[in-house]
């Protein structure tokens, strides 16, 4: 008896049919350092045009200069302000005429027992980490509908695993994961892909930490960039909507 027919992937999908990434446009918030900067480097190497934003004009300008003078665009924007994000998207469209990929990466963290966590720290995390991803999407959505693009949030394993002294940060990252998954369902009818990436320990300057050789065991920022690239190059019929990523080995102190 003959076995079931095996259909080769080559019969159903030709890699050459994938949309080329070259000259497509990405917008990355929190792009002056760390994960955002690492993602920008990876996408630029694919020939994409990349806008990066941050609140510090000098820092974001220096980052764009070090990335690529022609294909990297610095934008001063505070994601807690919807009008800032609207102006950022407007600037991207004025320069490049399109927007294909949005990576909502900007974030802050304050870690303390809840009785020591200040109201201002709480609101800064909620406004940046959670409301910020909403503002970025609201500003970019008309352009993403036009391009049938991709919206990606950078959450954290803290969005699935709570820990002591993490009440505020956990609240925001749990929120980002839930928000992104619901948005994924809302935007599928527009052929917009939506994913959230949930990294574990990443070697960045987050929370005033300066990476050193001791951080070699951690995920590197460009590893997250490679993951974003994998998402963009995936078969259009496939959507990894939530991705957890952690160091392959634990810290050996």
C-alpha cells in the first residue's frame, strides 16, 4: 500500500517569491542603543532603510551617524506623547514614502519592592512601556495598512514570569504581551502581521547597566535583530505571534 503523498516545500513555496527586504522601511523606537540599535544594524545590512527614535537628540543623532549616513534616519520622539509618534511617522513618510515594519522597543525599568516603588516610577513605566507601544501603533497604523506591513513589540520574559521587586515592570510587560496578542487578531484582516518578542537576559545598557565581558553568556542585541529578520523573511502564510528567547546557558557565576 502506498504511503501518504509527501509534498515538498519547494512545490508550495519558492523562496524567490518572497518580498525583497531591500529598500523597505523600518521604524524602531528606542533605537539609540541596546536592542533597538542591534535590530537597526541587522536590518540595514539587508539593504533596508531604518528610522530610529529616542528622546535625546544628541544620542539618537550619533547612533544614526554610526549606523549609516544615508539609510539611517534619526528622529527625536517621546513615545509617551502620541503627537511625537505621529510626527515621527510623518517624517518617515515625507522622506521615504512608505513604512513597512515597526518595532516598538522603547522601554524603562525600575525595580524595587512595591512599598518602595514610587508613584512617579510606576507612571513612567506604564507610560513608556505600555502606553508607548499603543502610541507607536496608532501613529503608524494607516501606513502599515497601506503596506500590509509588520508590527513587532519587544516585551520580555518578565511578561510571563513575575518576580520580587518587579511589580511595576511585570505589570507593563504582561500588558504588552496581552496588548500585542489582541492586536494581532485585530489586524490580521488587514494582512498586517503582528508579533511580540520576549527576551530574557540581554547584554545592554538597560537600567544603567554597562555590558562587560561578564555578560558574554547573555543574548546579544544583534541576536534579537536576527530574530526580527527571521520574522520578516518567514513565509507569508506563517505567523509566530509570540516568541520567548533566552540565553542557551545560565549564568555561571
